[in-house]
């Protein structure tokens, strides 16, 4: 958009009331801690964050279009009305959390209030919501992830409902009236009622009750991922995210600080086999960092960063999960590093920082099943890896108790597959799984993947392997070709 003196004036906008949250009645006094101090929309416009002087952050989410239609029009009106897609957005409450608490700086004898000064949304790499919040001195990075919430409800066939339970709504339990109530108005714990549900009641008749586990919706708990503190002498007045999605700035009256979000977790670490000053460690973002401890005792500055350049393309909901490195091992020469993520086994040369020298595909046949693997948590399994004493052979585990062995320089990336059992059977590498019926996926826009049939379980016919049997841990003998691997409570050894 360009503005110039010659450009025609834009059409007038007709502003109308849309929504209100927290409306107070006439004459009602507003508490200071409830006063709004910061407001910020998420980049897509689907979320709205509000901070107050009490240090709380409340998040609202945009209603789905169908929900708006149901709220404003009945079925008859919908049939008579051509509902337009230009309906203005409506928001509903999603979650809230306590971001900051009042603090006291003993060195400066200064009281730091909990008031939220600024809020900024961050990039959402894996469907979770990240938001920065700051008071006068401390910035915090919060992660909000949607999860399914389950509650246990008891249904009793006794039709009498006590008034105090009726007030408790979803947390109430229908039960016998001969049981006393607690002082705070809550009935005795439902677990106590279950303990006596099979025993005779006072009148000699058995109580009949049914316990049901009911899905009642979704929850979005917030977790503090990182704290950025002790960097400003004056009160922080603003924060701003960079378009690279990795850095942000914070400013006070006289200073601007540049920060790195570093939303990652160290997953494995290994000393160099020959040089005592070199240390390699991997991260959940798929990096391997080689640090020289002669430069600094703190390994926050890397001498080298090994990263697969091909992984910088298009990303999906699962990219960050499947690229997380679960294990690394140095070769005996100290020049090569073996890494294992969920999908692949990779061999790196420390002199080549942008691409591995070899990639061995282990779970390529499961790529189309990532939503199902996420739903049953199998995608978070951490598989180990090991290197032979001569550095020419590598091994890692897989599902169905399979041991995968590869050799560098033999011209083949398929390797050998051995089932961990007393009578191992060698199998060719499985290129692709048989195409089974695809499960219907719902709630994609909510960042939660759920199968269309809740009763399906891991290891069923939709998978070509048994997800309940997995070979996670293994080791290679330092002098000879002997591999020890563990699956369940069994230890297997194989020699060549």
C-alpha cells in the first residue's frame, strides 16, 4: 500500500459493536490488579492475548465460523438467509495463566511489580503457541499447547440430587443422600463412593453405580520455557520479534538488548575420543554443535554447527519432532559423528557442516503414518545408535524388535535387518508399508491430531510393524564385531 496526496480517500468504515469481556456493572469498583495493561493479536489473527496489572495473561481464540452461525441464527433463519463469508471474527476464552509475580530487588531495595508491560506472539513451529511477556525487569517465554482433557464422572441411578451438588455443575456426582457433605459444600470424594459401591448400603440393598471416563473437551496449559532476566537497569518499555523467528529485542530508556529465543533442548552429548577440549552435543532442532572448551568454559558458543541443509525446506506440524536428534556417537577417528533422529541414521564429517556424508533411512515407510504415531506418542520414541571399533559399520534399532546394521562404502544404503530373538531372521529392508485404509483426521486446525476411531491402538493392522516391541538401546564391542541390544527385559548379543 502506498500513500500519496493524489490518491483518493478510502471509503468510510461503518464501526459497530462486536463483543465485550469482563463488563462491569454501573458503580462497580475495578480492582487495580484487574486493570488491562497489554493487548496483542497473534499474526494470523486467530488468537488474542491480554495482560493485566496482576501479572496474568488471558488468551482468547477465534470462534469457528460454524459456531458463530449457531450462536446468532437458528435453523430457520439459516435456510432463509445467504450467510456471507465476510462475517466479522468472534472470539472466545481459551486459557489464562499467571505470568509474573511481585518481586523485590534486595541489592537496589526496589520493589518490582507484576504488571504486564508488553506481550508479543512468536512463531509457531509445531502447532504450539509461543508468547513473550514482560514486566519492568523480566521477560518470559511461554508455551501454550492444546491437550485433550478427560474427567471421570459417576452416574448413579438414584434420581435424587442434592442442591449443593447441583451448583457444582460438571464436578458434581449424583449419589446417595445418606452421606454427609463437607464443610466447603463439596460432597465426599467420589473415590470413597467407589470403594463402597459394591458393598451393601445401610438399608441392606446394594448401591448400583457406573463410572464413566468422558471426554469433555480440550485444555491449554501454559508452561514457562525460558526466562530472560537481569539485563535492564531501567524499566522495560517494549519488546519486538524479528522476522527470522529466532531473535527479539527488548528496550528500556537507555538500552536495547538483542536476545536469541533458543527454543530447543539438548538431547545428547559426547566428548571427542582424542581431544579433551572438544565436546559435541545435539539438540531437539536437529543441530549438532561442536564446542571448544578452550575458548570458554560455557559451551554457549559453538566452534562448528552441523546441520542438514536439505532440512531447511518446507516444514510441517511434525518436522521439529522427527528432526530431533536422540543420540550421537563419535567415530574412533574423531572425524566422523553418527546421529540418529526418528526417521534416519546420519553419518557426518566434522569438516562438512552443511550436509551429512551418508543418510540411512530407517522409518521411511512410516512417513505417511506420522499423524497416527503422534496420536499414540510413538513418534516421541528415542532410538540409540552405535559405531563399530573400526568406524566402518553402524547400527540402530527400530520397531518389531528389529536391529538395523549398515556399512559405509559398500554402495548400499539399505543395510541388513535382523529381528532380535534367539533365532534371528534376516529380512530385506522394507521400502514402503502396504497402503491401508486411511483414518479420518479431525481437529487439524487446533494442532491436535486424533484418529477417527478412538478405540484403535498402536500395533494394529494399520501399521506394518509392532509399535509395542521396539529396540531402543544397543552397544558395539570396541574390539570385535559383537553387538549387544536390549528390548523389553531381554538382552541379545549378535556376533559376525
